[in-house]
RNA sequence: CGGGGCGUAGCGUAGUCCGGUUAUCGCGCCUGCUUUGGGAGCAGGAGGUCGCAAGUUCGAAUCUUGCCGCCCCGACCA
C-alpha cells in the first residue's frame, strides 16, 4: 500500500484523553479513533490487525473442531427472560427503546436456544460452536481505550456435551487452543484460577497479561507458576498463636482513634493484636466481618458465604451498633459474625467497643464472641508464601484476555435444552462457554511491545511486514528503485507499506516508520543506490545493515525465518 | 453512582480568577519557490456556533443557572 494514497492519520502529539500506552499508540498510529466513550472506530491500519487476530483465532478454533456461527447482536428480550439474565445484567445490558429487543452482551442464551432445537440425542454431541462478534455492554465507566469499551469484539464459543467428562474434554481443548492463540500472537500471558462470578458453573480459568493498565489483580509465583486472581488466590502466612492466658475484657477510652494504625500508635501495640470490623448488609441482614489488623476483605470470597453483601452505609452502621465505622467491634454485636481464618481462637485482642471513642482490650474470640464463624476472607498480599512451593508470591495488575468456564447445566436447565441418552432418558445438556476479547489481544500486544518511538510489531500481527521508505522521492533513481522494490517485494508475498510521499523529509518518514512499527524497514536513498545498495533496519533491535538490492530477498528470508 | 479535572480550528494550547477593539501560539492543512539520511526554510493563505441552552450586562470565551460530552480516581464489572 502506498502511504501517499492511504488513510493512516498519524499523530505527532499525544491526544489529551489517552493515558494508557496502548491507547496512546493506537491513536497516534491511526489504528483507531473514538466515536463516543468506550466506542471506537477501527481505521484501515487497525482493522488489518483485527483481521489478523481473528484469523489466528479461527484457525485454532477450527483445529479443535469448532464451527463458526454468526449470531444476531439484536436479540428478543423474551429469550433472555428465560434465564432471568435481563435482571441479572441490569443496567449493563443495552435495551432497544422502540421494540422489545436488547443488544446482546454475550450469547449463552442464543446458542442454547439453537441447541435445544437441534441437539436432541446424545448422538448429536459433542459440539463446539463459536463466533467472532460484537458485544454490547453498558459499562458504567469505559476505560483505557479499547481495553474496556461499551462495544467490543469477542470470540465466544460454547461446548455441548452429554457428561461432565465430555465437558472436561471440551474445556481442555479450549484451554490448549487458547494457549496456542496467545502464543501465536506473541503475548506473554499466564493462566489463573478464577471466580466464576455471575456466569455460574464449576470451574473457570482466566488468561491474563501482566499490565499496569489491568483492572484485575493476580497473584503469581515465579518459581512454581502458581497463579490466581486475588478474588480466589490463596497464600501461606505465618499462623498467629493464642497466648497462654486470656486477660479480662476492659474498655479503653480512645478519643479520635479510628483506623487500626491510629489504634496501634495510641496503645503502642502491633496490628496483629487488632481485629478490624467491617459491617456488610445482605438482604437487610447485617453481617460483621472481622479481619486481622489492616487486612482487607476479599468481597468475592465473602460473596460465597453471604449472598448480595454490600458494605453498610454510615447511617446503618450507627443504627446497628451504636457507633461509627472506627469504633465497631464484635463484642456485643447482634447478628452474624464471620472472622478471617487468621483470627481463629486468638485472645488478648483489641477491637471497637460499639461506642464512639472507645475500644475494648483483652478480647478472647472463643470466650467472648461465642457465635463467631471462621472463613478465609482476606485479600492476599505480595510477599506472602506460595502454598505450593513456599516461594514468595508476586501480586500485580493484569488484563483479562480470555476466560473459560465450565457452565454445567445452568442454561440448559433454565431453557429446557434436553437430550435423550442411550436409554431414552432425558438430561440437560452440559455446557461450557469460552471467551476472548479480540481488541484486548491487540491492546495487550502493544502494551508489551513498544518503545519510546512507537509500536514494535512482530511479523504475525503486523499490519504490514515491510515499511519501504523512498527518501527523496523527487529523484528519478530513487523513484525507480523503490517502485521496483515495492513491486518485487509484493510479488514475493510480503505485505509492504511504501512511504512514497514526495514532500516529506527523511526524518519525518523515519519517525513515522518507527511509530507505525513494522518489523522491517527498507530505506532507499540516493547515496546507497550509487553502490546498488539499500539500507535495512530491524525495528525491534534498531540494527541497520546495507544490503545489495539483488540480495534483498535472501536477506529478508533469513530475518523472517529466524 | 460518589469524588476530582476538563471542553477554545484536524491535534496540542493561551486567554477565564478580575467581562471591553479583529480570540493567542505551535503543529498540521492550502499556494509558490527552495530543501530531502532523523519531525526543513522563506513568502502568502484558508480554517472558530470559544461544548449546548437560557440568563445577567451597553458589551460574555470570561459572570450565573441548567444541560451535554470527555478524562482520571473510587464503586461496579464475565
């Protein structure tokens, strides 16, 4: 493609609204433009990359027996009522105003709708159905360019099996296909155990990329590879031991002491002697959650014990306990009390007195809080031990690229997708669902492959393999040589972007080439042409060589086959 | 949804507090000449509902009110 005739609007300056590297670079390279918050247009250069990612996904999905569909994004609401997910998605689902339609945020319902009509016998299964299609979610806060949008491309697939063993097999096939897809895309990723969340089902894994732009937090063990979303991750921490003898309970006047840090400073104690209280409300019932010291509540873990828990409002807290947030404690609290495992059976603890400006010391959780339950509720922290190998865990933000779920029968049961087994008995189909954020693959690639000059594409995803630069395009010999190269490189099968602009300065062209980041730049200049040579630059390393023009194909073959 | 910030030409911006000729500057764009190995020079030129609406005023980018949009933090989130 000739740059003089292309629409590749590069930007020299960083647009005001972009913060995240991949967003900045996609705007600056003219890959995308924003239409509205969380809604992006892909321009020709960006769409080339989208198509490349989709092709890789298709090849790997087809390789595991997937069959590609193309379902409507506009769905009748009544199908979604069958699984009660109109309510479950709530405001996240887009509703069409002038007809009872919704814009699909995912496609479990539609795939199940088709499955229940055609998968009537055990002989019809297993099946794996997929599509690459636009999803719509009314995200309250779109962010980071295409990383979180209101409209995005997703590869979603669905497996239909007759047994849980069958589901396991389908799930494993997807796991291996996903690994191949992300490897082929050149991403450094890892797989973490995850929460199934609102999707339901038994097992779930996320494919993650480490990134400061990430919205998930994961724990990762460098030495054994253990990885988990902090929503579900576990770690090994020093157990705390009950003291020999329990003191009596005593009240302490603690004026203006609210936080655990203030309490520790005021009483000159360690935070491991403190029990922090958080009050949650679940369906109008209060639950007191006790955490050691400054440890934080993992609300995903809490959700498994207490449905629909939300933090109590300040007014609710004082009404329930008689005290404000900084002075609440378990002693005398009326209601369910769940303490983190680390607090199990501890004594001589300090906590709030349920009376403003007072705390209680000498608490023996076993003696003084008789209705206490224990559970693992904490958010793990960096530096804690790996439960598998004892090394230290790293905790960092990450972007979720893909998620695979064992759904089980949640959708087939509620929608009546049944099949007959060998004995003529009816069972719900056993399902899995599997997603990849297509644009996120691109954003993550760019997050991982850029430098101060711009994007650094690898051959696989690069919109073009070669960026051919004709320097002074007013000189006849430069025009002839670069045009000839342009033709011959293309006939060799390379995708070539040819900077044939007549009036752009050399520096301008070089900087654009570095910004756009094609793997190889070939520079045709007047001086080198006199020796029948051109210059070849490898974008990634910055290495440059002079190459005889008739050697160029061989040189390229060597580079691209490395 | 809570907190903070922002909205002036395609992009980046000055001016807004303290109202006053023709709204600033850089990049980009157009024309001509020169220039062509790391974001050129000279000369000339085009491009603006100052987010929208109402109000105050002799006069509003500037003050007031309402609305819309965008970004960031938090909450939320397959």
